[in-house]
C-alpha cells in the first residue's frame, strides 16, 4: 500500500484473519469503514450530526483464539504507521 493511503485503509487491509465486510452472518472476524459503506447513503450533514467521520472503523471478532486476534490487531495498528 502506498504511504499516502489513509491510515484507516492501511488498518483495514493489514490483518490476515480479518475480512473487510459489513456483515456475513457468521463467526468470521470483520473490519469495516462505515463512512464509505453502511453510512455512505447519509448526507454529509447527517453523518456530521451522528459524529461519523472518515476515520471511524468498525471491527468485530470471530471465534479465533484471542492470541491470534490480538496479533492480528497489532499488525493492523502497526500498518497505520
């Protein structure tokens, strides 16, 4: 990923266990960017009134071992720079 890529996108793409998705209906760990996905249909004013910014991320965990999930999160945070 390029150094000019926003940190939140580097965070989303770094983990090896976590998938980028809004929901899958299963126990897979997920990361998402509400600003460009689930909340993208809102106007800028509505997102602002709800305090939804481009830097917000959504993360849910699955059934993986907590050590693996922690390492995955650490790698995502490290990718942010």
